[in-house]
C-alpha cells in the first residue's frame, strides 16, 4: 500500500479546517485514513462526506439502521474495518 504525505489535523486551515467537524471520528478523536487522504483536496473531502451522508440517510424504503447493517456486512465481507 502506498503512503501519501498529508497534513496533520492540527495543520488544517481554511476550507479544510471548516470540514474537520464533519469528518472527525468522535469516538476515536481522529480523522479516518479514508477521509484523511482528502486533506490534499478539500473539495473532494466535502463531496465524499456528502455522498456518505446521502447513502446512509434513512428513506421510506430502507431505514437508517438497515443501511448501517448492510454497510457492516459489506465491510466485513471486504475485510474492511470501516
């Protein structure tokens, strides 16, 4: 796996700093690597967060809890800890 140098969270400024609250994992008090990589492109980070929020929001046909369960099963099948 390639390692890409990204700014530390305490170095985030401007648009990137404004996104911090929406991407920080409050349980672990850090930004997950899957979002951290977007620190190089705040617009991509905002788009990724928007896609995630849209995909995980409940709808009339599929409740939020059901979406979370599907995400858990898919992540487990893919051996992904997210």
